[in-house]
C-alpha cells in the first residue's frame, strides 16, 4: 500500500503557513487556508526535497514490450546521429515537441520510438525528454548534453529561466485556438502512454523516472508561472499513470497470493514445489515493484501536490484537485481516506470558482459509487455545512454542482441531511437561473416524491384518484402552498419538468382530484388547495404545449428537434381529448369562483382544434342504444350457455377481457353488460379449472390459467370502486368466490399438481374487500337507497336488500374462516355483533365459532382487537373525558360480556386464549401514559372496565398470574389511589382477586345452570312453534346451511355448508361432526402446527412457587374435575350451545335465516325451536318471502343459473 503523506490522518489539521515545510502543524479542523497561503508561490530549492535521485547507470531494467513503432524521432546510430550526439543540436531537440504538437502520429508509436532510442542511449533519450518538457513550457532555451551531465537541476532551471521571453506571457497551455487545445490533450496523453509502455521494465531502472520526477519537481517550484503550470500538469498526469500501475500491481499481487495459497493447500503428493517457488518469486518481484511505485508517488505527492494545491494560480490549484479526485476514485483502497480527502475539503473554501467547481466534481465521482459511502462518513459530517452553503455560490456553475452533490449525498445516506439543510435547497426551485432551478427540482423530487416502478403486468394500471400519482400531486400542491410564492407556479413546474415529466403530465389524475368525491377515509382538498392545483395544471399544460421555459428562465424560443415536436403533438392531442370532456364539468363545478374559472378558460388556447372539432362531430362513433342492447343480449345467451356447456374453444376470455378493460378505461360501459361480462369470464375460468382437474394439464395450460385468473382478480378489484352499486356487488361476490376456489386448499385431496394456481390476496386487496363490507353491509336500512333502485321503498324491497347484504357478508366471512384473508380482519366484523345482531348476528356468531376452532389464541386476539377499535372510536368522538355510564361505553362493555360468553364453560380448553386476551388488554390499557404525570391514570385506563368482563373465564391460578402481570404495569402510587378515575383499575383488580372457590365448583355450577336453562326451554308450549308448509320445507331444505344433501358439481368444489332450519333437522341425524361441512375438508386440529408455548404463554406459566399442601389440593381438585368432565360434555352437547352460555334463554341467540327461523349455527342443540321475529317492521308474511341465505362458496352464484348437472 502507498505510505500516507507526512501529515496526521485526521481533519484536525490545516495547511502549513510556510509552503516550504513538508510536515503540517495541527490547527483547527474547520479553519480554511489563509489567504496568503492560497496565493504564495514556493521558492524552495529542489535540492532540499528528499527525493531519491540517482544519476548514471541504474540497475538493469526488466525487458518490456518495446515493439518498434512508426514515429518520427531519429534513433541513435541513424544518419543524423554521430558518436551518440545530435548533429544539429538545436533542431533535433525540438523534434519530440513538434511531433506531439502536430498530433498527426499515433501517440503509442511516438512513445515506442522514444523507448527504442532510450534503449540505445539513455542519456541522449532523456535529454530529448527534458527538452520536451522545457519547450512545452514555452521556453526557447535548450538543455545541452554538457549541461545535463555537469549541472544540477536547480542550475539548469535557473539557466532556462534566463532564456524566457519576458515580453510574452503566453505559453502552450494558455494559448488560444484549436491547435493548442489539442496540444494540451496530446501532452497529457503522451505522459500517460509513456508510463503505460514503460511499466514493465524502464520505470524500475532507477534512472529514467528519478530523472523525470526530479526535473518536474524542480520546475514546479519555479517562480516562472509557465514552468510551474506545465510541470504541475505533467507531474499530476504522471502520478495518475503511476496510480494505475500501482492498482494493476495490487491486483496481480492478490491473484498471485490466491494462486500460492491454492497450491500450498494441495496434498503433498499433488503439490508442485517448482510452481510454489515461481509464485513466491513472482510475489516478491511484484512487492518490490509496488514499493518502487509507492516511492515515486510519495515523491510526487510531497514534492509537487502538497505545495501546488495552494499555488497562487487558480489553474494550477484546479489541476491538483481534479487529479486527486481521480486517484481516490481509481485506487480508493490507498487514497480514499481522511489524509487525502482533507485537501479537497479545505480547497472548497478557495476564492476562485473554478477551483471550488473541481472540488465538487471530484466529490461527485466518489459519492456516485455507493460502495465508497462508508469511507466518506467522516468527511460528510465535517464538510456538509460547507457543501450546503455552496448551493448559494455566486458562481452558478458551482451552485449547480453543489446541489447535484447534495442529491448524491441524499441518495447514499438520507439521514445525513437535516430538514433545515433540505429547506435551503427547496427554495432554489424558484431561482431565475434555470440550471440551478432544475438541479434543485431534481433534489426536491428525490426527497419528497417516491418513485414507483410500473406494475409488472402493465394491464391494470390504476388511473385518476386511485393512481399512484394521486398522493404525489397532493404533495406537490402542499409544497407550492407552503412555499408562499403563489405567483411562481410556472417556475416550480419548469424546475421539475425534466425529472418528473410523467407526474406533471398526469392530467387525468388532476382532473379526478378536482371532480371526483374523495374515497373513504381520504381528506378532501380545501378551496385553497383546489385553486393551487388548477394553477399548477394550467402551467403543466402550457409547458407541454409550448415546449419552452417561462419568462425569465430562458434566452428565448429555440428550434425544437424532431423528437420534441412529436412529443409536443402527442401531448396536445392527449390533453385535447381529455379536457374536451372534463372542461365543461370543471366549469360547471367552479362556476361561482372567478379565480378558478379564469384559469380554466385559458386551457382551450392550447387545444388541437382540429381534433376537438372532429371528436365533437363524429357522433356515429358513440355507442348506440341498439348496439348496446345487442351486446347485452349476446352476453346473456353466452353466459347461460357457458353455465351448462364448455365453450373454452372459442376463447371467450380475450373478448370479455377487452370489454371489461374498455369499461375501466372509459367508465361509460352499461351496468348490465359489465355484470354479465364478469359472470361469463368467471365461468371461463371455472371450466378451465374443471378441465385441468379432471384430465391433467401441461405446464403451459397451468401458466395460462394462472395468468387469466390473476388478471381477472385485478379487474374485479378495480370494479370494486365502480360508481354503480350492482357492478360493485357482482365484482365482490365473484372475487370472493375466486379467492375461495384458488386458495391454499385447492391442493387438498391429492391435487398437488394444482399448487401453481394457489393465489393469496395481498394486503391492499384484503383492505378493499373489508372496506366494501363496511360500506355496503353494515348500514342502516334507511341509508340503503340504492337497493330500491328508484322503486317504491316498501317492506319487500327492504327484505330483499337485507338478504343481499347477508350474502355479501357471508361470502367475506368464509374467507376469514378458511384462512384466505388474515384472521385479524375479522375484528371489524366482530365489533358489529351487537349493533347489527338482528340482521347478521347468526353469521358473525358462526364466524367466531369457526375461527376459534382454527386458532383459539388468534381468535381471542381478534376479539380483543375489535373491542380496542371500538374503544378508540369512542375516544375520537368523545375524547378521554367520557362518561363510563354513557350508552356508547355500556355498549362496548355489553359486547365484551357477550364475547366472554362465547368461550363456553370448559375453561381448560380456552385457558391460553383467555390469558392472551387479558395480556393484550392490559398492555393496551397502560399503553398511553397520562401527559399530566403518574398522579393521573393512563389514557386507556377505562378499558380495564371492559376487560373485567373476561375475568370470570380465568382459572384461579391464572387469575394470580394475570394479577402479577398487571402489577408490572402498576406503580406504588397507583395501588394507593381511590378516586373515581381509578375505579376501572380497582374493579379489574377485584375481579382478578375474586374467585376463591375451586374452579371445579364453577364448572359444576355452570353445568347445572345450563341444564336448567335447557329444561326451561324444553317446557315451552308447542303452540309457540311456527309450522312451515311441506312444499316450503322441501324447497328450504335444498338451500340450508348445515347438513346440505344436494351437491353442486362446480369444478373443484366439494359439498358445501348451508343453513338448515331447526324445525327441519332431525335430532338423530345431528352430530357434531355434521354441524358444519366446509367447501374443502378442514384440517384436523392435531395437524395444525403446534403453538409456541415458550413465546405465547410463557408469561402465564411463570407461576409463583406454591407450597406442597396447596399443590396437592389442586391435584385433588383436578381429579374431581376429570370425573365430572365426561358428564359435563354430555350435558353441554345435549342441553347447551357452543357459543353463549347465558343462564337465561336469550332470544336473539337463535339466529334468523333468510326464510324465517333457523337454529344457532354453532350449536347442535337438541331443545325445541323458539320463534324469532324480525325487527318490528317485518311481519310473518314478509319473512316467508326471504330467499335462502347461503354461507358457502357454491352459493355465491345464483342457484337458478348454476342448478345444472355440470355445476
């Protein structure tokens, strides 16, 4: 590795006051070089610099690639050479300079000729090279052979200084004209090629490189600007070439070391000792070469860079900074450290913009490589403030590069920049200098606007308010308003035009934000925000139509390229087609707002009037009513045929997909066409699945079906947001059906080949399904205005609407029961149990039962989550100063009581679930401490009052454990409080401390209580029963939920559960295993993965140590419990229900089916059926008109359509 320069490697140093010093004393890290230092030219004599210079013959160099070239140099021994010296000393010495200056020969050929000459006579060739550097500096003097042999470098330089033309200050590097610009490039190229061609032999002869470095170091210390400038450039380029050589040597050493290690690790019999010796020799040779190169680089760095990076001439300082940036980027392992980075940091304070610009460009090359970020952390923390301040540099080019550097810093480590740092850049988007504004716009876009990748399929890209750009447009509006420069929207748009073109041209999204109603939970735009959005939209349209920046940002209109003209025409066409329809709607909406109307009326001047007129006149392209009727009629026929026959060979999916996609894009497709197209596409997928399931399939067929199914799900998901209620309901029903069919249970029963078809909805789809249920099912009868569809709102229509909503809820609950969606989504459903008990109590109750069978603990967590959601909603409505005797709080507490009853009497079965429920409830109650201090209860303390409803379900020893867990959250002061606000805590503690009687006694008491309750039900007079006609019973039995006997042979669907009326079920046929028949065979409980006892209930099992006598007593109680358990289970199965264990008959617990009265869906109760009435507005005649209510996959589709042999 390269030895670090003789400077401490931290940023606590500054530059030496005396430029002749090699070591730099410690100074403040944030101080900048003094002004005198930045412009002080070194007059140090070259002989004082500790650089190893050896004149005369060096050691024999290693033979390198010296292939003969075609240069113009005269070689020793040729016709113009005599006794090793030039015949015409003044002419031939100019030859190398003239060749490089003309630039007509290939540089490698020129270098090869010089190398050939060097091999014949080193002194003569080096003399040519020395004169080359002298002449490139503009000096007319020539170094003779005698001077070279007998004079020191300082004397030669002094002699050459006297030969300078004092009248002219120009020299090749500063001369104007294309020839001299090309000369500078050729000069740098010559040095790089010279080192590259000599890297294998000549540079290690301890003669050529020592002589060149000695000369350049001396020239760089000269008082003559031309010498310093030219030699510094040559030395820096020479250093860059040596860095490249050192990097190659480092790579070769690593490769050699790996080869050596690989060979050495071989077995002794297979190891090649000769190869090991060769590799060792090669490694040693490479190490020697590396050391020599490092010595050369250290000599150049200390002798030239350390003095010249603060030269009085800005061009010289810029050269040093530019090249050190190249070294750090090229060979980061050696140069990218604080010892070298500090020179760049110090030079950022330079008085000349050119030098500051070189610092920023050098740093950009480093920050662009994210692999180097870790090595730049200290530098960033020390010099970040300086970079931020340079964004306001008086030199616009420097300011632009500073902003671009901050953008790279933001991408590499966003947390480095504070909000204040970012705000200093934000306001520059309004700068009059366009490059600065564009750079600031890119920084703003990277910081505030998240870039989203386009959807993989590219089929169902959302538009309008639902598009990914909707939130970004809002963010843009918020930024514009907060900047408080409302008259400069055009400047903001122009600043972001290059980096955010797609966002700024999303006029459809802007239209939707202005015209459409906000989505559920979305905050509508204020009047001020709408005005700002209209102004921004107008500016984007103007920028797209005119293709030039606003006034003050450009020098005037420029000639557009062919690509820009095509983009301009496409944009004008698109905005014309869009606003020809939406502009009248916008004007109608904002007709009373003069400011908005004024901006909107400017839009037509950017229209393509030809397209506008033709689009308005060609009425024949609009959909005719007769055409719509024919399409609908054809779709109905195809759907009906496809229900009973396989029509797959006609590829109906493509046609239906195009039809549905057009409806999404245009939004004007008739309702019935969309509904039947969705149904027909559903049949297409089912038939293909049936075919694959029966006959087997190829990989291509599976891939095709998988793609079609997922695309169809995306279409249905999009139609969930349709404006038409019937379309939304159809899309929801079919989507639930597809998710059920293609769930993880599709592989059950030996169908592992169908595993690629398994589809699990993502979180966004689950959220949309849940939102649909909350918006369209859990509503009051009076609010459901869409169900009557303009007809008279009579009782029959209300019953029909209720039946439809029940089917929708049942479809979603099935997804919860079969683990298609997350179980915690059921919390939003469970919390509606009390409020909508009459309408959906049976469905919600059955869902809770089945989820508890799947996972008791997760079900308990879902129940407590629903209570927490209701509690939070109450807090949002009434704040924390609510009355615990209010109806809202009492309702939540009553719901908790009903939830507690659903856990049944067998406390051992629900032990872990109840314990976890208490644990979550306690954590929620103490989650938010009071901002007024510990003297006041936590904000959610009242939730303990609700939680106490579940205390009776805890075993006695579990109560102690829960109480111990509660004490972890309580402070000593809390235990002493007795004020009213602490009543929930006291009440909950008392509920945990109560229950001193044996748990077995509570079980026996519960059994006897339920038995008496059951008997009380059985003695109900039979006259209270409602008899159904035989015909009605027959039709009802075909569509009941439980014990369904008729099977619908839908592809991949098995026998599905249905509702069964209690009066139609025979007691002898009712068995627990028949009480529920899922679509797919539900996995037995013992097949489920075991609960992680250590993680979920460890806190409960850490019980206190009990004395031996107490433990023996508990064991005796357990033995008594075991003896009673069989009788208890028999009694429960015979006399009680699975869900709620009320001691009195609860009328609403026996749930109502669509046709009238049905039994409790969860319980196999054998006692008599009770009459259940609908809400008071419904009479018996209307209840008989209810259609069957289904809770199974097959029943999602219409029975009248699906009641055929194939389905």
